[in-house]
């Protein structure tokens, strides 16, 4: 059976740096409060005159393809994870296809928030294993700054999220690559972390009203305490599931790349797994939570810094809106 390897990774983040002190000028918060609760020092926000989800993804994709030694014309499938598509529909996968100058290849969008990149990775892995596609571009990209409530009311979420894009090129190979992926969800908690509007199809109200009076439903709502409590449990469960599925132990992990949700969560997982500092990669301090973009951005930076080498065992794990959670175990 064919295996899937990650041949190249890339990322792009907007130029605009927004520090905690910047936010404290418009929200009743401060640097110490944010760092203590999240570990975040700064994040990136887009320039609305320049950045889109699709063109950020294109920049990340070109970096990944260059590192993989792949020409853009070799790409035969796009799997795009985002909850912040440039349009309500179509999804950003076809817009990326257009940005890259590709014609007629399929593009699939996955809307699984923080777990989106691992869901996309798992999907691409299955297509490669069956031999249907040979060069798959997997994307995680978000623009969240435009959905944040940058007032005192939205302080709990406004300080957390940022914008950015990451990409990976997946190819078949004979030796081990992606060893396994593990996907889960629990829709009972869907409203604990969500954006309600624009109105869903089940709404009795007009889905595109001519005049919107209440825009609160367009902002991110999060029950932070409940999300945190579920995250620390599900992260551990899904990482252990991946290790058990491959008859491995936590000591076998060369690098854990968790979704960058909260540094406190990452530190808790590190402590429970008894992993040294150099065995866990975090960059939430610089970028905040970029949702589907966080794992591929972190993978790209970790690889560039020499923290991922051929033969390393890399574990990815994520938890987020849905609730959804997922893991992947990869022999690099």
C-alpha cells in the first residue's frame, strides 16, 4: 500500500503586527492579563486592501511547493481548510486554484475550524493512498480579525485570534509517512464556540436582510472555560489514541505540534506527556490562534528552524469549534 509523505510546508502571515499594548488602547485589557491567560504577546491582522484568505494561501502554497520541489502545474487536488472563506460561497479552494493559475483540478473545502488542517490532511492522505492523486495541496488559512468584537464586551475572544495561512504538499512514497489520523466530533457543544450569522439555512428569518440592525451574531462567541476544560481532555485522548494505534509510546515523539489555541493548554499537555521543551513547538506567542492555519504555520516554522528532520516522529493534535478534535502521527 502507498504511504503519504509531507514533501514541503510553507506559510504566510500578514505584515501588520498587533501587540497586546495596541489592543489595550481600544479594549479594557493589558499585556499582563493577556499573557497570563493565553501566552500571546502579539498577533497579525490583515491589510483589507491587500490580503485575502485565497491570496495568503497562495503565498503559503508557493513556499510549500518550492520546498517540495514541485511545480504548480503538478498539483492535482486542493483540500482547503478554513472557516473564514472570502465569500459565503463558493469556498476558498476554487479561489486558490484561480490564484495559482490552475485549471479544472478539484478543490474541496473543509469547515472544521481549529481541527480543519488535520481533517484536510486526513482527507488528502486517503486520496493519495488509493492512487487517485499524486500531488495534493493542503491548506489551512484564516482571516479572523474582521469577525472579532474589538470592544470590552468581546475582550475574551478579541485578544486570542489572529490571521495567517499555512500549506503542505502531500505526495505518495513507498516508506512510512503519515502513519495514522484520528478524527472526532461532538455537536452537542456547537454553540459554545461559534459565529451565528450570516443566518443559517434553517432560520425562519430572511437569510440576507436588506438592513441588518443587530450585528452581534456576526462576532465570535466562545464559552472559554468550557472550551478549555474539554480541550485538555480531548487533546490527551486523541494523542494517546494515535500512539496506541501505532504501538508507540510518548517517549517516541520527536516533536509535538499542537494547535495553537492557548499556551496554557500546550503547557498542560507537555507536562502530562512529560516532554522536554525541545519536543513541543509553540508559536502562539507571535501569532495568536490562527485556527486552521495554526498547525501548518507552526510546521513550516519548525521545519525551517531545523526542529523537524527526516525520520522524526511528529505528532499533530487539535481541538476546537464543533466541538471537533483530531490527531495525526507522521514519520517525516
